[in-house]
C-alpha cells in the first residue's frame, strides 16, 4: 500500500513541476527577455517612490493591450499563414504582458526601470491605435458596424479617463521631486498617439452627430498641456510656487474656456518658419551674387580662409552638441525633431572642409550656409516649443 502511494506521488510531482516551469519560463535567467518588459526579472527594479506612477502607466497600457489581444484572436484562425503568424505573435506578447502585470500585482516581482524609461511599448500603441482608427473611420454600412463604432466611442472615453488619471499622477510625482526626465519621452510617445486618435474621434462625433446629441468634450489634457505641468529643473525637483498653477491646469478645460495652447502653437510655428525663411532667403541671394562674381577656384591649405573655416566649423559643432545635450535632458521635443537637424547641420559643416580643397570654394560656402540655416531651425524649436 505504501509502495502504491509512493508511486502515485512520484507520478504526480513531475507533472506539477512541468506545469510550473511552463508558466514561468520567461522568468528563468539566461533566457531571452520578452519584447515588452514590465517586471524586474529583466531589468533593475524601479524605486518604490515611483511605483504609483508606474501603476498608473500600466493601467493606461493594459486597456490597449487587451484591445490588441482581442483583435488578433480573430486573425489567429485565418487561413493566411502570414496573418496567422503575426496574430499569434501579438497574442503571445499580450499574454506575456498580462502575466507580468499579474506577477507584479500579486507581489511576486516589482516594476522594472526599463518599463517606465524605455520605448518598448510604442509598437503596441502604434498597433492598437491603428486598429481603433480603422473602426472609427469605417462607414456604418450595417447595424453591426454602427454598433461597433458606438462601442469604440465608449472605449475612447475610457482611454480619456485613464489619461486623466495618469496626468494627475505625473503632476504629483513631479511635485515631490521624483519625476525623472527619462520618463518623459516614453510617455510622450504614447500620449501623442492617443491625442491623434482622440482628435479623430471627437472630429467624427462633431461631423456625424445630430443636433439633439450632447456635445462631447475631452476630459484629459493634450500632451503639450501635460508637458507644461511637469517642469523638472536641474536637480529634479518641482518648483513650489508653480503648484497652484498645476492644480488649476490639471482640471478638465470647460467648453466655454478658450484653448490658448492651440493659438500659441500656431504663433510659435509661424515665428519659426518666418525666421528660418529669412535666414535662408537673404543669405541665398547674397550667395548667388557672390557666385556670379567668383573666379571659381579651388582652395589650398595655405589660404587663411581655410583655417578660418576650420575654426568656424569647430565652434559650430560645439554649439550643436551643447544644444542637443540640453534638449535630450529637457525632453520636450520628439527626438527626431532635434536629432535630424543637428545631424544635417553637423554633416554639412564637416564636409565643407574637404570640399574647400577639392572643388571651387563657392560650394564650401554653400554647405556652410545650409548648416547655419539648419542649425537656426533646430535652435528656434528649442526656444519656441
């Protein structure tokens, strides 16, 4: 009898062990990290004081994760092998995200710094917002499609509510001096995609809504408004004298209140392009005049102008590097808006040096002109936005 019990136990425990191993395979060290990281099994743990912000962010993400998961479950049964493989990959990713959140919520692990500082969740936001936009703009050719659009209108309202909660948590974290500037870009990438989709949703509601339907207004703030509330200074603390303004601005804007942010953005954009245009047109006319009177000769290393060119290039590169580092720390603009102009201006300045010796000196001057105009465009963005 004892032998039989021992035999049953022997058969039972390996099954339990196999089941546990299957459920937690992604936790084991040495295995490839998942595509979307939340827990600290794949990165350094987040500071405990910053956990409330991470919780607000994960609730913001999970709505979209479940939406993507639900959408791709239909594609998993497709006869198209490519579509089926993509759907299965998305479903696996979504299941892994939900499992990581469950482990955090039950205390088995903690949030990872990589979750709140990295951009790994941007693909799921891109995919999720693509799905929602397709439904929002679809023509209601059937009652089923019309009902789906109504359902998604409710979903957008929930995203708006979660964004409002995240915004409140961001302001609170910044006021306590705990908001790391590295948090800004990942949240910005999410928020700007939500801004675009919410704008589409409210525009469609205004276009197709009847006169008897109530006016819909956005609850959460747009990203530029949120960003203006989270001003992190050099030591990472929030200035107390601004907190009263934060509390005022963090409430929903009423329908009767003017949206000053939109007006200031238009004015800043106008100033930006006006200055860039003036920086480009006036020097271009002078370059054309100088080119028409030039002898079109190549330069040599014995020319004083060659060494003056190197001197000017070094100073310009230093200015570009300092401006880029300041904006990287500040984190207000999307990276491409300052990185691409800085790269173009730097490349033109550097190429102008060997060009001075190999082709007529006029073209070296032209590249320096392009570099200066591009740099002015980048610097003005940092000043105006």
